[in-house]
């Protein structure tokens, strides 16, 4: 496990970019709770994000997922989005092309609130 003293913290910057590890960062902005989903999400890696979104949905009326750092998402991620959408005002910001394609194929793009940036999702 990485500590503050390690050189390998989960979101350490490498040449200005975060490494390809899966992780979740959360913060408040403009009255919305932002959950930054970073890395690849499938059945084996979804639990930290699922816990973060479940907690956020229980405590906040608007939750924004910053998807700009996603490198992979499968049906497990899609199912999590749809379940969270039922619990709160969920907005998906900056989804990458691979995720947009999944959303389009399944029709979820017509159900979920997609925004080009986190700033657009917050307002």
C-alpha cells in the first residue's frame, strides 16, 4: 500500500500525466459531489468506485462522475452508472470515446445526463 512517504502514490504525476492505475478521487465543487474515476473498470476493479458512488448518492443530491481519466469501462461500469442514476441526480462528465460507444449501443446515452466537462456538469 502506498503511503505519503512513498514515491509510488496512487495518483503521482508522471510527465504531467497520471499513471494508468485504477483509482477514485472525490471532492465538492459548486454544490455537486465530484467523483473522479481513473483507470480501467471491470468486475475485478469496480468495488472502490461502486462504494464511492453509493456513499456519494446517499449524501449528495447531485453527483458528477469525471470520466476523463477512464482507460476502459465494460458493462459492469455501465450497470453502476444506471444504478447510481436511480439514486441521485447523476451527471457524467467528459466520457471518453470507448465509453460513449457503449452508452450509444445500449441506449444509455438517452437516459444518462452526459456533459462535455466537469464545469458543465456542475452548473
